[in-house]
């Protein structure tokens, strides 16, 4: 099948325990293991606190790139599992990445 294929080194980044207000940044590296150039059409999160950045140019077969995701933890608490959905010319057309961890408020512990 002549489609692009995104092969990620990891699809979930576990950031551990952080204090509210911290900004978590992670880069999800991938390689196009398909037979045609890869075009990422869109990358979305379910929350304005999670901001993805992605390459807009074509990624040829065998080439690598990454999607950077920032998670702003201000006003967040407890367990977090923030999905980022990628839409591209792949099969399947959508791929999900996750940032997971726990956000604590140090003021609540005093």
C-alpha cells in the first residue's frame, strides 16, 4: 500500500510529578517508514493548555522529524492525561500521543 507511515519512538511521555505553573515541553520524534512523502495536516489537543508544533513541509520516506508539545500546568491539579491527535496522509489517518503525569499545588500541602 502506497501510504506514509509515522513510526514514533514513543507515543506517551510520562512527566512524573510537577508543581502547578510549570511548563512541560517534550519532543515526540518519528520517522516516515511509508513509501510516499508524509504530510501532517493538523495536530490538535483537547485543551488550550496543551500546545503542539509540527513540521509543515513534506517528510520523505525514511526521513525523520518531530512534534513538539508544551503543556502549561497553571490551574491544573491531580492526574493528567492530555491527548494530542495528529491527522496526516497515513493509514490510519489519525494518531494519538499522550502527556501523562501528576500536577500538585505545593500551597495545598502546607
